[in-house]
């Protein structure tokens, strides 16, 4: 099949990786993917296995981003709505030129051009939802046009031939916000098939050596994009505790991002230069080696409706995991069986510090438990089919079901797709 993939995502973090990986999975299954995007895919969002960059709307995105940064919230949201006029023309032209079999869109707030273009061309429309953006933006950034944004989100999710949510928690939120019950298919994120095979003891030892870590250290690590909500400062506070010092735990934070300056300052204030390594961003080619260097892989906090890609990578690499026990994490991990899960507290996105600290300490003292949990987590990836290639196959099934309905949008139920 030929797939027209539309997104309005500029991020080069996990969002860009997600875009690249699902496109790569479609191609591995023999499909042709045509990308229509606001911006060129970044270094972490290359669209094909050979490293070719998928191109978008060129300099328009850069000009728009610079202009939007100086505008009030209402004007920025107006620009998001105005994007639909540009995107609709581009999508219709791409449909005429490439004649795709369906349109696949990564949901962005106030964006409905994909659905409009697909309906005009009588093509199945698949919507991938990673966050209830109307609610998220209203709670965290504020929304000038809350009702229109929520109405667009609801219409998109209800009107798509197949609506995919990355967690059951997210699916329930969308239904509570007005999407018909049973319309949303739960499809968690994934990893490449074979990811984790390179997380060998030798690769981990080499990574540790390159960082100058003590050979006897128990390494607790996090890898990803550093944002304030990740709660990484909690790991620094734990690293300063007498218990962690006595257990010889060394903390490695691999990545970069907006929270990095604050982390550097906190490390210096706590006098942890010899116990905490901020090693910077790790190239994707070196990620398995970085994970192999961790005795314990930690996810201090999660967005309560997300399906964290870091956790899936930790699982595939066979790491012993410590994570918050929020409902979305429990869709992937079971406490005491595939991970140690911390009480989520009043805010399910932020685990209690003392529990996180104690869980890592327990694993640091028990190599046998680390091996058991890590092995079980890796097997869970295989047993649940948590692979991008498997997601691509499931999307094919959803599209074929939609194409069986002639002339109208099909409501695709969840029974054909296994969840995490």
C-alpha cells in the first residue's frame, strides 16, 4: 500500500523518534510512505532506513515558529488554526500526485486538515493520538480557545476511520471527553524488533569505561530528553543520601534538554560531581550500550496518560526498572514481576521520593533480583508484541476493516488489536 503520513511535530526527541520508527516499520512491511509535514524531519526523525531526510514545508515553519514565540496565546492558537489552510492544500495536492491508499496522521492540537483532505478524496483516515492535548494544554500552558480546541479533538477522534491511543488511560480520557465508547483502539508504543540484542555486558563495560565510572559501582541510570516534569532532581537528592553512598550507587543521566542547567546547578550544590555523571545526549547507535551500562534503569515520573518509550527501551534491553506505579505504567509493567513500581502518591505523575530511593537501593543490594526482573521485562516485550513492526501490521488490519465499508467512515472496534 501507499501511505500518506501527515504530522505537525517539530520535536527531535521521542516524538520525532516515534514518527521515524512507525514510518520505517511501514516501509519494512513493503509499503511506500509519503510524508507531508510542517518541517523537515530532524536528525532523530529520518524517515527511511538509509537515513534520507523527509522534507516538509521548508522555511515556512522556521518563520512561523519565530513569529509565534513573540505572540500572545490567542494569536499562537490562531496560527495553529490557520495552518489547516496550508496543510489542506498540500495534502490534497499530495493525494492527487501520489494516490495513497490511506492517510495516517499524528494528532496535533487544532489540526483537522488531514481528516478534511481524506474525506474529500474518500480515503480511510487513521488518527494516532499520543496525548489529550486540549486537556493537557489547558492544564499546563493555558488555552485561549479551550472549547474550539476540545471540539476539534473530539470531532477528529470520533470522525477518523481508526483512532489509535497509546494507552488505555488515554482512551478512557478521550471517551470521557465525548468520543464514542469503543471507538478508540489501544496500541502502545514499541521498539524495533531486535532492539536490546546489543545491550551486552561487553558493550556496557565499554560505555562505563568511556565515562570513567568506577568498575565496582552500581549504576542507576536514566536516558532521554530532560524536562522539568521528569523529576530528575529527585534522583540527585537520592544520590546525595548516605544510603546510596554506602551502597556505592553512581547515577548516570544520559541526555540533554531544558532541565539540564538546573540539574548541573543542583549537582554542584550537592557536591555530587564524583557520584553523578551528566554525559550529554547519546546517539541512537550507542543507546543499547548506554542501557547495558545501567544496573538499574529509572523512570522517576511519567505523564499519566503516556506510553513512555524509555520504559519500553529499558524493557527490551533487559534492565531492572524502577518506575511510578501509575495506571498507564501498569499497562506495561507489573510490580515485583517485571519492575519495582513506586507508589504514585496524590499526583500519579510524581512518585514519592523516599519510595524511589528505597526501590533503587533494594535493587542495588540484590543482583539476583535485578537479573530476574530484567529478564522478565525483556520477555514481556516479545510476549506482548511491543514492536513498531507489529504496530504497522495492526494498522494494516484497521485500514482493511475501514475499506470494507464503502462510502462512509468505519468505526473500527478494538477487538482485533491486542493491547499492552
